[in-house]
C-alpha cells in the first residue's frame, strides 16, 4: 500500500500550496520537488484563495506566523475545505507562546484539517488547549517512552476522533492514527533532529502524499512518515569523515529524490499499535 | 562577446539590490556572490530607494509578493529608472492569481524594465493582460515546440518592442530578444526544473550581467541565460550514485562560481532565430 | 578557556531566540544546531517577549528589517534585559540606509546589548551616528590595515566602554574587546566572504556561546569568533576540484558541527592587542 501511495504521488505530481515559515521554506519546496510534486508558496490574503483553488493540497505551518499570514492561513484553509482539498496543519511551537497556541486552536476551529502533525509537546498543547513547551522542540519531560506509549496512542486516537483529522505525533517512535487504526513507525535517525526543518518537510510531504491519494489518506500519511524516517536513515548511512549536519540535510533531500515505491515498501518499519 | 560580458561582471563586481521572494532568496544571494558580485536585499518602503541608489542594478521578483513589498518594488523601480540603473522583472506566477497578474502589469506600467524574464505561461499572461497558469511552473499546454517556436519568437519580439525591454522566455529552449535580434539558447538540463529557484537565480544573475555591461544589455542577458544553462549541464555531469536534487543545487552554484569567460564562450549554445 | 566555553555550550544546549533576516535564517538555525543548541525564530510583536522569556539568549539582526520587525526587536531586547539574558546585535548594513542606521541607533538606545558585532563600516556608522557604506559589505576604504589597526582597536575599546557591550569588528583580522582587554583574531579565510550569511551565523553563534557562559562573556565571544574563523579554514581545506562557494557553505556548517573544545583550543589564533 505504501508503495502505491508513493507511486501515485510521483504519477499525479500534485501542486501543493504552502503557507509556511521563512526558516525552512526553501527546503520544503525542494522536498516537494524531490517527491515529484510542484510547490507554490503564497501568503498574501488577496491571493491565497485563488492559489489554493488551483492546487491539489494545502500545507499550513505556523513556524513564523504573523498578523498578515494568520488570516491568510484561515482563508486558504476554508477555501480548501469548500473545494474538498486536503489540508495539513503543522502547529510549530504551539505551547511556546500564547499567539501560537491560540492561532493553532483558532485554525482548528475554523478549518477542518485532513492531517495534524506535531511533536508530543505541541500535540499535548492542542489536546489540552494550553501548554508550555521549550521553543519548537519537544520537551524532554514529554518524550514518549515504552511506559507512556499506550497512553499517548489512546490520547492521539481520541484527538483524531474529536477533530476528524489524522493525527501524527513525531518522536523517536512516530504515531499515526485516524482514531480507529493506529500505527507506530520505527523509521528515523537522531540526526533528523540536528537540522532545522525536518518536521516542516514532513508536513509538506504529507500534504503531497495525501493529495495524490485522496481516498486513502491514512496510508498516505503513514507512507510520508515512513519515507521521511527511512530517508533519514539512508542519509545518515551515506555520511562519512568530516560530514556534519549540513551535508546530512543535502543527503536527506537527495534520498527523498531517489526514493521509489519498492524501497519504501521494503524499508518501512511500522506496526499497528 | 559573452566572454567579455562575464569578465566585465567579475571585474566590476556590481552591487545588486534584490526585492525577491523568501523561498529562494538565499540561493539568489549566493549565486550573485558566485558571480563575483555583492548582493543586498532590502524591501522596506522606507529604505528601498536609498538601497537602490547605492546599487548598480535592481532585481524585482514577485514570487512571494505582499502588500508591503509591492509598493517597495514600485518605488525602487522608479528610483532605478531615474538613476539610469538596469532593472530586471521576474513575474513569478503571473497568471496564477489576480494579484500576481495585476502586480506585474502595474509594475510594467510604472517602471521601465531593462529585462523581463519569465516562463512561457507567465509571458503569455503579461502579453495578453490575463492568464491562468498552474502555480509557478509553465503549463504543459504552453510549452514551446518546434511547431510553435516561430510564433513564440515573433510574439516575444513584438512584446520587446512594445515594452522597450529585453524579453527572456525560459523553457527547453530559451528565447532572448530585444525586438530586433532574437536568440534561441540550447543550453540547459531537465534537472534545473527539479530544484526551486532556478528562474529566480537567473533573474538575479541577469541583473548582475546587465549591470556590468550597461551598453551591451542584449549580449549580457544572453550571457546570463547561456551561463545558467551551461552550469546546469555541468552540475548534472558532476552527479553520481545517490546524488539527488539537493546535491544538484550545490553543484549548480559551484559551477557558477567556477565559470569563467573562456568556458562560457566555448560552452554556450545559441543561434539567431 | 575557549575550550571550556565551547564545552559549556555543548553541555548546556541553550535555546536561542533570533529575530533575523530571511536571507540567511536557515543557515543561522542550522549553525545553532551544529553548535548543539536549539534555535527558535519568532518576530511577531504579540509573541516575541514570551519567546524571549523561554530562551537563554537573544540574537537581533537587522538584515531585512521592516516596520513590523523593528518594534519586535525592541520589545524582545527590553524583555531580555529585564530577565538578564544576553542579547547580541548585528547591525547589518548600518550606514547603507537611514532606516538601518536609525534602527541600529534606536535599538542601542533602548536595549543594553551584551555584544555588538559588525564589519568596520557598520561599526564606524554606529560610533559616529551616521555613515555611508556599500550595501552589507565593508567598504574597501574602511578595511583595517596594520597602519590603521591601532586606531581601530582604540576606537573599539572606547565604544565598548561607552555602550557597556563587547564589541566585535570583523575583517581580515577580527577585533574583540570589552573596553579593557582587546583581542586580535587571525583565524579566517577569504572564502568566508564568498557566501552570504557568515556574519549572521557568527552573531547567532556568539549568542549561543555567551548564553552558555554568562559569567565569561568576553572569552565566550572570543571563542565564537575564533570558531567561525577556524571552521572557515577547515572548510576551505576540505575543498577540491570543482567545489565552489555552495560546497564551502556546507563544509563550513559541517565543520562547526564537528568542532570540539580540543580542536578549538589548538586551532585558535589570537593575541591581546
């Protein structure tokens, strides 16, 4: 199934509209191109609805939100809902500031999201309606362990049922659930946390996978999460000598560019949980 | 002639003011440095005229335009006109939204551009005053074939005469014309469309070539277009094994950094058409 | 001492809040991660104080300032002062426009900076209250020579005493002073001026070093300046064949990622001056 999800994406080459942060936007665009898709970035309120309307999916990321882009996110999201296009939310830093928390909650109120993806601290903030996280990374206190994983999965399932969205919680083990079925993804590598933008790239990629597999959004999301983790492993395996995190980022995007269905199928490590 | 254009640029090290999108701005800056020039990015209305005034050329790119930057583009462009500095317009996504189309047309009305560079869909939008394009890439329906090239060249020539600008239409074959002479450039590689920002980098580079060759803007533009295509070929030739589009981007900018007049002269593939 | 400064940074993993330009922001984030720190970028006035409050240091860079971010810089800086957090100012392009000069002076008036870092043209502008520089690079006329170095050191010392900030003047030889002690740093490589963002990355890195060494800010700043220069040397030494400035940037960040205390101690080249 993951193989078909990737192959559909490469065959259908969806156009993905991203309203995202200026820190990692270039990497998101190149990751979408590596996936065989077309990226378009536009955030002015006067054009976001039109741009969403010509797109196959929308990716909303609040990493460097501001007064102009917040209303654009809302307008584009509503337009995508009207048109039946998939919308992904990446609530970067929810819990780190009132503005981020409130913006994420407002967006969830105004827009129906197909997928909501965050780290455990961000997701706890969205579930509870408030939070306190250390910047844009997950709090150590929040990290999922074997002992706490069952509770995290149950919480994610409940949140998926409440929101109607597929929920992705990223971490050492990633959780993907639509409220009924939950997957634990074991792909990944610690180097993925040594570069900025891994999460943002995953959100953009998820929008692309889901846009190309509209009737199979759960598996498409699972495919995106496995693909990012697997490509992180491949990128790390390619490192040598004096390579560091900058080289790793290049290798990561290269691996996404060179990933095809067969490799994803054989390399994906996940289980129902 | 192309050789001299490049050598003048490396000798004169023009300062290029770019008002450009936040997706590819870092690559544009590094490409200008690779060309031996100095980049400066500034888009606040309170400083753009001053920054243009200390620059040798201006590069306007509407890739992520917004209400603040649109007026800055206009003000900087007018200042450049008053000072006799070359101005390049990259109408990214013209036709994809009303805002982009109208902004490009407004800028063409208020500013005299030395060079206008776009893909065929963007240029058709500017010529006709309206359009419908798929995001920021050219529509397949618009792609220039052998059968349609003569018509595209004639249209580009007419548009050059109407606007007084050198017109560049990028594609598998690039067209460069001042309304009298038209060149078809055969350099390039399909990998150039697998990274974001190739077009933006070309616009920035064109501003640099033209700024260093003010009395020879047509050949300077031709040199920039050949240089980008040739460096795309060189970057692709350097790829191996598990290299993907991220490595290609690094190799592309490296190739621009290492390009000198002799190589450009021998590698440029163009003809009068 | 430099060794301990670096080791403290890697051990304490400070969270650094940057309000910086959109040209080099991705590189700044990846450099902070390469240092073992966490980056967070936020510039909306409604959240900057909260984000600063959860951070260990603040980095303010006016490279692409605008009406929204200027007030955010001021608010975040004041908050950092109240909380006793270190604040670094990078007055990019001060002297190139009235807006940049006035913003830098306003910020110096409203915020107490722990470190102010600029090239010689920018620093001369701040010292004199006005200036005229060529874009964001130092004017050739301003470059420090053996003949003028003593005067530059004295001026830097006086400016450090006046502002209460550690002053860093970057150039072929970098000067670091707290008004009493002054160091001349001989690390570095001309390739560092062939990519955009070296100065911005240094500012971000300085904030990280100082945040992790609050009682030893002068040596921490010296460590950051030596580290950037040394990593530039290492990055250049790794170049070969058709490598250019894009590869150099990757190697530079890789070198920062792989730099540990022992190497910094043995490779740092500085003297009291």
